[in-house]
C-alpha cells in the first residue's frame, strides 16, 4: 500500500537531525586513538553507563556545530553487556543510528500510534543526561534506531 505523504500526519518538526551513529568497539581507547590519529577528531564526551554495561565516548571534529552528527564509540564493561553480545554475534561495527528530537514523548506517542514498537515503555537516561528510547530493529528496517532528546541547557 502506498501512502501520499500529505495524507499522513507526521510530526516532522520533532526530529531535528541525525545526532550520531553508534559503533561497537572492543577497546574504547584504541578506537579513540584511531579517530584522533587518522582524522584529528577529539573526544567530546566520555562516560560509563553502568545500567547499559558500556563505556562510551562521543567523537567528532574540534569545531563541531550544534546539529553536526557525531560518532558514539561503545565498548563493553563486561561480557554480559548488550555491546559485548553484539560484538560476539556480529563483530565490531555499526550498532545503531540516532535521531535527535525536541519532544521525545510526542514522537514516541506518534510512533506507537503507527504500530512502531519502542524498546522501553518510558524514556531512559542516556549519554550526557539525554532522554532516550529505541525503535525496535524489526520495525525500522533492521536498524536499531535510537531517539534522543538532549537535556535542557
């Protein structure tokens, strides 16, 4: 069934930009060094997320703009983390893509109304205090699609 885009009420104003792509890596320091040595990129933010079992870093150029995409490097804290399981099954590489939104609750409500499954019933806290949720890969063309709403400044 084909839809005319004008027939569907899509809250396109809620999605601001591509925020980042997430790459699963076995060693965070080695991955950071690769982006520094080869592209001159810097670590913009680094943190440990115990709940998700990852150590993560956001990397990008020194002069990153407000809507420029970044790369999120994700390394497992232990073999039981989701990232460790991803690496064991698929090897290191692209793990997810993330869209930035200015209203995660409204976007989540819209997606659920369209039949899209979200991984969490309510938003969780992610990198840098952002509110996050994920679209189920089976509903998003095989891609783990993260949705992030940055914290208010």
